[in-house]
């Protein structure tokens, strides 16, 4: 479980293919990782396989590659990192599972004062899970939806701190990002599904 509060921006410095999918090595600021722990990379929960001072490796299996853009990542790619939360951690974002629901495309990005306003075209299957002032995770970062300007489109505003401490400040039209819908909204939809036609 994660909160969507990014704690480091790492850099992919090695990529290789394997029979199971794709293996990655990332440089990071973390010094006390353990093999087998969960870590969210741009919002996708992966497992630390090996680690050392300032680096770790992980693998994305075919199932993960099918719903993310990890397969397109190359050396030099900057990524948002968050370690799994501990029971006594402050809960600064929202419940984030690290289960990517789909890929969205940035349709516009512009500065508005000290904030960056970004519109994202999301998969139609996620539209009913998005509500104004509701939560969404974009590349692992917990954000608030400030508007729904068009069908299958959400708008978020990135504050200056988030722009400087994540990869989101570099987003431009045409870029793709991972989206995780609010966990509570997904459970409500599942519970209501049997009753929608009655």
C-alpha cells in the first residue's frame, strides 16, 4: 500500500529483456532497501530483487507490461519512486495500491501562476471513477481532480513543490502516464454492478 507521496525521483540506468518480461535497474537516493520489498515506480508496484548503495533492480512481468508503458522505458528515464507505507507513517495522500488501471495521454499542459494545469485523456472505462475534487494517482503521485472539462478527460493542477520533486513538471502534450483510479470508487462500482440494470 502506498500514499501517492513521491519520496525520490530515480533514473533507469539499465534495461534488459528476460523470459518473464523486462528487468530494470534504477539509481535512487534510498540506502536501506531490502530484497523483496515493494516499491512503486511511476505508480506501478514492483518488487526489489537486488539492491546496493543508491540502486536497486526489479522486474516487470508481461501482465504489468500489458497495462503500463514500462516496456517503452529506456536508459536515462526519470521515474517517481515511493516505498510502501509503514503502519505509523503519516498519510499525506490517498490510498494507492500501485495497481495501474490504464494509460492516459497528456492533451495540454500550461502554467497558471505557480501551478501547472494538465489535461489528460483517460481510458473510457475509467471515466465513471473520476469525480471533481476526487483523488487520482498519476505516475504514482496523489493528485486532486480539479475539473472534468470534456468526456473522458480529467484536469489536475500540479503545485510548485510537486513540480520540483516529481517528474510531473516535465509533462507536455503527447506524453503518456500511468493512471490509478481511487480504490474506494472502484469498490463502489463493483458493489453496484449487479444492481445497475434493476
